[in-house]
C-alpha cells in the first residue's frame, strides 16, 4: 500500500513528476535542464515541457550559469519554495492524524521498524542518485537468491 500516493500527497496542484522535479531542484540547487532530465530519467524534450509548465506557474525560473554564459540553470522560485513548504506541512499534518489511529503497541512496532530500516533506505536513496561502480553493487540474482531471514 502506498500511503504517500493515496493519503499523504496532494495531487491537486502538481503532478507527481512535477513534484519530483521541484523537490530535486529545491534539494540540489540550480541545475542544468539536461542534468535534470538525466537524473529524472526522462528525455530532454519532456523535461523542457515540464519546466516550461513550472515556469508559467512561477515555481521555477531560468538563471544564468556562472560557469557558462551560454547555458541556463533551473532554480526554484520563492513561490515554488512556499508551495513545497505548504505541501510538506500538509503531509506531516495528515501523517500525524493517521498515526493517532494506532495503538501504543502498533506505534512502538512502527518506530522500531523505521529505526531498523532507515539506514538501509538512506543508502538506497544515495545509491539511486549516484551511479555505483560495478564492484560495489550486488548483482540482482544474488539479491534474489539470498536468504533474508536467517
């Protein structure tokens, strides 16, 4: 079950792809459109259309690239940052309300599971953004055949 998509996210204002791009630009700072397209795994023409839509909504803006006067960087606007902050606050409020429905035992179990899973999830997130060399990545067939619980 995907709580983020079904309960925590507000899809009325932004599509999922637009929200992902806006979050990345916010997290990583101004970025070239080609690099943004590559990181999001979409074609440059698709990213160009999405960025144009976000520009019309005043969520991102093109900025001069200090390293290359011919190029532009995509940066988040004040309005875009405000929208992200509002969406984050709304998700936290919804999650707080959802968590209030748990028993103390369920809440403790969830806390423990999150504490155990967090370092692994952080490593996966870091690996997703950084192509690893072939020596440090475990082959898929090894992962699939590995005994998980003991």
